[in-house]
């Protein structure tokens, strides 16, 4: 473990994380000072040859692009990506949303999984208020190694998906909804109390966490260890 981190004074970058876990350190951009952010991205790219940044603003992207011109930004997911060679995407992860308003969280999940080398099937706007829309996607759901179910309001999507598929379901409550949604707490509690089997729940609006876990499951589902499939090339 010696020398497995890089001490910049204001932060200690975990440069040995990819070797230990199969995933390099990811940058949570929100709240970071500009000069810190640029240094972090530069050092991580130097160590890993790629960097993923979440919850980033357009302004932060422009700063990163000054030092890493190949950086790209998606304003929906608020993700910054700095990558080298295009990866061969492996396996199959289905990312579903109950509504269109849940897509920013879904894109954070999907693009995280894709950055780490997983193939993602997007299935958007299939909430329970029109359940025939979800049922029309059953074939796609059945092909997935893991399903990410993203919903606000009452969060019922995860329970319904859990009753349809034979693979793990990662439920993501979102803060989408009216007053009694309580910023996603109502969806969170519904998902935690689901009667469907095989459902795990991440934090409110945590698309990144769902994409990360989904990639771990996806790698294991196609055989081998999480670490050995880290490259996905």
C-alpha cells in the first residue's frame, strides 16, 4: 500500500485504487475550488490515463478543458469525461426511468457504467402510470445482467421491475415529485420497503453509485473477477 496515493497537500489522490478495486478514483466536482479541480484532474489523468468527474458545472468543464483538451462534458448528467482509447463495452445493463424528469439521474448512472466499460440499454419513461409502456420492454429487461430502476414520486417502478426479472435490481430514488415527495424521501422509503425480491437501494439521486454497482455486477455476470475486467477493451 506504500506510495499508493499522491499527496497534493489539499488532497491525497488514491492512485492505487484501480489496481485494488478495478475502478480508478472518481472526482466529485461540486464544491471544489477551481485550482484544486484542475490539479486533481491533471494528476489522475497522469496516473490512470482517464478521469471521470461527476456533478460538474459548465464552468468547471471549461477549466478542465484548458489543461486536458480531450475532455468532454454532458450537461444532462453533469459528467466530465477524459478518456483515451474507445473501450469495447461488455455485458448488458438496463437503465430505466419512471419519467422523463428522472433522465438526468439515469444519464449519470448510464454514463458512469459506460465509462467503466459496460454496455447500457436505456429504457426511459416507463413508469407505472402507464404500465403497458414498461411491459412492452420486457424482452430488453430479460436480456440484462442487472437493471437500474430510477423513479421519483412514489418510487413504484423498482417493485414492478423486481417482479418481472430474474436479475438484481438497483433502485434509485429521485427528488422528482411534489411536496409530500419530501425531496425523494417518499420514493426512498417505498423502495426500501419493497415486497419484491432482489432489490437493493442507493441514496437519493445517486445515479453514479448505481452505475458503479451495476458495473460490478455486470462484470461478474459475464465471468471473471471485477478487477480482471477493469479495462473492458
